[in-house]
């Protein structure tokens, strides 16, 4: 994990002091809300339905136990005892008083955290594969490059006032767990013909009102050229991106209006025009210095199998099911990565109490080399756990209400806060999500892999466009309806889902989805025949028929 140097510490400390003065002037009335808004957004503060909301940055989703305990302490002292983990690998607090936010930021700074660039028209938190540095299928740890990008983009003077917010994701595995194709820029690390590791550059992805899958504008860019090439992309966007219409301001609109070919031509021309003194020096020793912060922990030499693990599965069926559904293969024999589901029944998806955060921090320190990750599907991950220790980890998690066995299954759904919190939402998301979870949880193991994503408005914070089943809340003359989409996916085969038909009333959504999964069960050829595979093979019509069968 990266550590702040003296510059970082001084910079964040000065920003906190600056914002403290700005908050004081807002509270005194010297600043009105219109003038305060751009200042608070630079520090991750939103005005929601009921209160200000603070979004805290968790770069590439990585936390230490000390940081997670600090987040728990903030939830207790300044909020209502919980936090909400987001699809941007960040955490949000929904009830912090404005007068307290400078104190919160000051406390975050003591553990090398901040809320800078978690909002506003700038380059946001760089995200990555939650299993980075541990995944058996990655070609290189992408986190050093996420950190290089963080340092490059942090308050970059040329890109601090972009036409619209800007999001970057990086992955280094063939199977895309970072959704790089639905980001403004997605970087897929891969080897060229000479075996050198560089980046496929994907541009123009994004969801929201006008969803697009990104297009590859460069098959391979070397590590040394990466920042210069990204600067060329950002300059073309900053020059031509719409500033007169926020709905048409994202780079995805520019790429598609220019055409990908013309956009690529302009980027290549901008890149070629860079003079030597404009290029970013990225010497190998600096890359190595940053990479050293992400050196692998001191793994033990262990056998690939564990007798203790197998015995525990044999005697405890709940543990065996959890192990089947919540573990990820690790690159080191005798270890695994554990996904902790933040989707237990009866809790808003992505929420964790302060007590649960402390339990996860303790487990991470004792069993996972003090390494915990936030995922873009609103769960947490223990990156490096010995197979021998898994049963103890499961028991501790289960005691804290964190033992749900459902990762990547139907009840492990993505859900935005919706109309319960957000002043942009048209409909409630959380009650719909919880109702669907209650229906699906008993069938998760039987149904297999199934991604359901729910958004309370067209802004798509719940990524409904790329759910195998997507649900969008809409307002029709003051009544909440829910539009269903089929066939979306956010992986290396990224696709935008198709609208099935008319929206459903809230009380009709869960019964309709129950019919849809029943139809899937009737059509699948084996337990390994996943929902998305059956949908793509059979087409959408059988599922639309099931969805509206009661109408």
C-alpha cells in the first residue's frame, strides 16, 4: 500500500484547513450555497435529500486495518454508526453535519486518507480489480499503475475543471473484474508480441442517461508512454467536450459524435505534437519505487490443499457453501482471497456498521496481512488468507452478521441509495433490492451466477445497464415504476442490456423476477449453464414472456 510522503501530508493538511475556513464562512452566511457548492464538491461533500453526504476516497479500493477502524470511528462519532461502500470503491457517510466535516477530514488525514476528487468535474478515484496482487490470472499487479495515475491526476491543473466527471479503471487479468469497458478510460494490461507488458487503451465507455461500451483506440501503449498518451486523450476531451449541456458533456458523447476513428486520429495527432519538454518523465526507478510499496507479503510455503480446510467443510455445511461461493483462486499455493458479502438479508446493500468494520479490520490484521479491499460490487475482500485459517475467518465473520454465502449470485446485487437518500433519484432502490434478496437468497446456490443491478434514476449509480438483469426506477406522474433490462454485462464481453418492455409497479417486480428465474431453470441444460449464457443462447423473448406473464 502506498504511503504519504511529506508533500502528500502537507498538501492534505493544508486542504483541510482551507475547507475548514470555507465551512465556517458558509455556516456564518458569508458564503451562500451557490458559491459554496463548487468548494464543497472539491472536498467530496454533496447535498442530499436529508443532509450533506461525505464521500471518502479509497484509491483502487485498498485499505489497512487502521484505516478501516478510523472509518468505523467516524461512523460512530459523526454519523449513525454505519457507512455505505460504493461502486467506485469508496465509502459514503449520509448523515454527517456540515460543521463536523472539517474534523472528519482532519481525522482521515491522520491515516493517509482524504475526500479530494471524489466529486466534481475532475478525474475521480482510479479503480481496479479487487483481487489485484493476489489473482491467479493476472499478468502483473496493476496497483502500482493505479497509484501512478492517482499521483498524475491529483489536482492536475489542466484537468481540474473538465466538461464533466471522469473515471479511469485498470485491470491486468483477461477476465475483467474492473468493468474497464464502461469507464471514460479503461486500461487493460497485456503483453505485446515481444512479451512486454503495456496497456490496451479503451475510451468512451459509460452508463447514465446515454450508455456506451468503450472502444479500443490503441491496442498497446508502453508503460513509458502511458501518461503522455493519456494526456493527449484528456486534452482532446478538454478542448472539444461539451460545456453547454451536462447531459452531452461526457467523453463517451464526444467519441461517438466525432466517431471513434476521428477521435483516435485527433488523439494520435495531439500525442505526436507533444514536444520533449512537455512529456512526462517516468523513469524506471520511479516506477520501481512505487511498485515497492506493493511488494507481496511474506507468504509461507504451503501445499496447495489444506487438511484443516477440507475437514471443516465436511463437518459444517454452511461453511462449505460459503467456501464454494465466496472464495477466489490465489496466485500463491495454500492461500485464497475471501469476498465478504455486504448483502446479508435485511440490510441495505453495501452498508456496514461500525462494529462490522472493526471486526473486518481485526480479521484483516490477523489473517490477511493487514490488507482489505473494497469491490465495485459493494463488497469487501480479504486479499491473502491461508486455507488453514478459513474456518476461523468464517466463524468470526458469521458472528458479525457477515457470513452471507452469495457472492456473484442473485442476492449479491448492486443497489444505489435511491430515493431514501438521493435528491436525484426518481424511485426507491433499497426496498426493491431487499425484497428481491428475500426471494432469491434461498435459491442462490441452485440458480448459480446471476448479476442483478438496481438504480433509482437514469444516472445509473447502481449500474443497471450492465446487470444480467437490470432494474431502473422511474417516475410516472408521481408514481414509482421499475423498468427491467436483460442481457447486460460489465466483464470482458461488456454489453448494455435491452429494455424488456413497460415498467412494473414496485409490488410486481419481485414476483415477475421469480417467474424469470423459473423460466431460466426450465431452459438451462446443466447447473453450469449460467443465466447470462442461457439468455444469450435462447434470446430474450422467453424471459420477457415470463416477466409479463401475470399481466
